[in-house]
């Protein structure tokens, strides 16, 4: 049978994980006022600039209310100034003057409120980007909190992959990542770890890792499938051939050759699989001889004849 001596050696981990491209920065545009859509000349795929007008709602009724509020505020201001003049001749009480001052403040607040509502009928882009959804048409009547458009920032395109809890401790922000986007062929693109989410999925024990593309390749689109190869820092690991690790109802195990030349069955705990080898986290020490081939008929305590001893 074939035996390999376990050794601890620094290994740079390379782990390929599937994922998807998505926009990191998205704005869903909702109406804050109700009204008929008057202007909407944008369609999916259209580029927009920051603060560019997007949608106009019918504001005729609001403008009428605003004009009324302006007239009311002007009248309250005149009333207050008249009472101030009478105060010098002691022809008005302090209570009447206070009521006039309060009425003026209320009228000013009402005017500001209506001006703010008028501003909500002219919707502008919060940032430069591209339209990804157009959900209403000119002539539609919309209520408050209606989803009108969705915008995305193309420069915020990232790859999002799920990474095992065993790999996370060896990743750091800025670590290099190689990406392959299936829709763009076999070409590989450079990236780096942008963000590591703090919480793991309780079922899969995986966390989301965001990868920035450096630069974003032409033709890359949100939703495309990607294969990300993450490179973790070199870590001292004990690796054995994957075929040497066996499993039974009690868990993972290795067969070893003891100092007396007899077979020994050892419970272990496996870790990361790296190519055709696997890391042993517990149950194996450097220098021990692991049986990698010739398991047929092997039992605990059986004398072992080693055909090949690899180091």
C-alpha cells in the first residue's frame, strides 16, 4: 500500500465560488404626491445625469392652494404690521398682538408646506446612472408611495459570492480575486475583496463577500453568472490526499501506519479541500504516516507492508 508522511506547510488557498453581478447602488423612485403623470421621456437603458428631471406630475390644484396660502400670508403680515402701529399708541392689547403674530407664523408655515409639496411634483435624479425599470406611463394617475422608476449606478457593479465559514478567517479586504463571467467567454478579470458581510446563513454556514471589479469590463451586466477565484493568505496546513479521508456513520477517519508497522484507525476532522488534497484540522500530527492507497481488507492492528512511502 502507499503511505504519505503528513507535514505542515504554508499553503495559499485558491477557492472558486459561484456568484452573480449586481448593482451596489440602486434608487427606487416613489411618488410623494398624487396626480397625473405629465412628463416621462425615459426608458430602460437610458443614461441620466445627477439632478436631471425625471418625472413631472400635474400640480394645478397644488398651485391653486399655494397661491391661496401666499395671499393669506400677505394679509396676515399686513394685519400684524397694522397692530404693531397701533401698539405705539397703546390702542391694541398684547393679547391681540400675540394672536396676530401666531396667525402670521401659521400662514408662513402653510406656505412653506405647500411649496414643499409642489417640489415633490417635479422629481429629479439623485445621482448619475441608468434607468433599469419604468413602471408608469404619461397619463397614468398615481397615488402617494407609487413606485415610478428604478435607477442604478453602473459604476457600482460588483460580484457577490457566498463563501464558507472555513475560508472567511483567511480573507481580508483588498485580497486579490480573479473573476470569470460566463457570458463574456473565457477571459479572466481582476478584482479585489470589497466587503465581507458579518452574518452567516444559519443553514449553509456561508457569508456574502462583495468583490469589486478593477475595472468593470465592457459587457458586464447585473444578474450575470460569475466564477470568482479567491486567494487567501498563506497558512500553515496539514494536507493529505482527498482519497485518504474516509467517512463512516461515526464521522471522518484516516488509516495510519503506527510505529509498530501496524494499521491504526484514527478519527479526524477535515477542513478545506484544496484541489485533490484536504486539510486535516484535528486528529493528525506532522510526521505521522497516512495510508493513501490499499484499503481493501485493512483492519485495525493488521501488519502493513508499505510499497511506496512518500515524503
